[in-house]
C-alpha cells in the first residue's frame, strides 16, 4: 500500500498535487460523504490513464476481488443513471470519472498517513499508523439496487447484502420478530449518515444470545459479506476483533417490511462494530450500506496508542 501510494504521489504534477495531497491532520480527512457532489481530492477525470490504473492498483492493496468488483459495479451504475436520467456522459452529476483520490500525510514515512477513495455511493477511508491499518468508515451504495431496464438490466451490485438480511429476518419466530423488528418505519437513510464519530449508544433489536444456531450462522454469513470486501488478512483481523469483543454482545434490528419491494432497514450493532443497511429511496430500490469500526474509525484507536507511546503529535 505504501509503495502504491508513493508511486501515485511521484506521478502527480504540481496542479494535481495541489488537489490530491493534504496533511494527515487536515480536517478534510474526516470530511467523508457519498452523494454526488464536489469533493476534496483529485478526480479521476483529471488523471492520466496510467494514473487511473495506479489508483486501481492502490485499491487492490486493500480490497478483495469481491470488494473490487463491487467498487467497479458501483461506478458502472453511474452509466445506468445516465441512461435513466438522460444525462450526457460528461455531466458532472453522473460522470463515472468523478471519483476522487485524496492522500493525507506522507505514505511510508514515520508519521501517520492515510488515503480516501470517494464519489457517488463510495467512501473508502484508510489510515496507517506505525504500519497498523484502519479501514473504516467503509460506505457502499447502489442505485438502482436492481437494474430493471436498459443495457445493464438484471445488475445487482449489493445483492448479498439485501438477500441475506431478508433471509435472516424470515428465520425469526413470532416472538423473536417482535423484538427484532422495531415499530418505527424504515428511515430514509442510514441513521448515522456521515457522522465523523458514530452517535448511536443504545442497542436495539434481538440480541445474538437469543438466536438459534442456524440464525447465528446466517448472521455471521451476513457479517462476512461486509468484512470480505477487504483482503483476506484484513477481514480475518477484523473477524478476530469481533470474536474477542464478544459475539454475544451483538444486536440485530430491522425496520420496515420484510417482503421484496418493501421499504426496509437493518443494522448489526455491538461494542466494536456497526453495520447499517437501508433501502427506501427511489421506490425502495436504492441501497446504502456502511461498516464502521466503533473503536478505530479513521484510525482513532491506533492513533491513541501511537501518541500514548510518546510519539509527538
């Protein structure tokens, strides 16, 4: 990752550096978002073909094949939206080259550094401190969730996130469903939205301790979908962290209908992890998902250890 990021930095001309490079302490590092808007960083459309390939190489240092396919699929959906909304290719709202790379600090140096790849329905944030890696917030979205017409008909970029969540809620008994399915309607978006620090203290829904063995297996399968967007060694590290914090401390909550086409939302929440999924917009065919490491978003935990061991801020 250090080598891939350094290669990008060396390839940038002065104008590109002005847009792409920030100090690690710059407030832009935590200014993440996922709607179509101008962002901090260097957009892909202002890069050469070689530089765009370098960005894909950088992503490959963190993402699994599954994760890379989702990133490519999400970007490709901008073309679907161009078709559906009759936007020209170069339109700034649906341009598939309007994904931005921002680098924070010096890659591979002694001090903390990080990077972000972000655009419509994508925000991937990485922080490296003493060669320990933080990988969240990690946001992925899909509009449409299911492409129903046009050249990409049948495409479902986040199919597993939707299908496995629904399969799990259908496994609950009447008594379990009464606890897992909250009375509130499904929210229009993920509840924590773009909070820099998650503010969701209360656990809601059905605790893991009340799950049967098959239900636990299904919940773990759903969690794996999110963790496995990262390379196997990264996913393994976070799975171990989840096990150490206690699977029995997890809660699963659902809002909205449980049949295909219904507006719906779910979350998996524990001491170290929050996963949110929402599908309400555009006729309940528009998915937002986010994975947050509640102790280490933006490298919070590894930065604390870094400074406690006498490193100068």
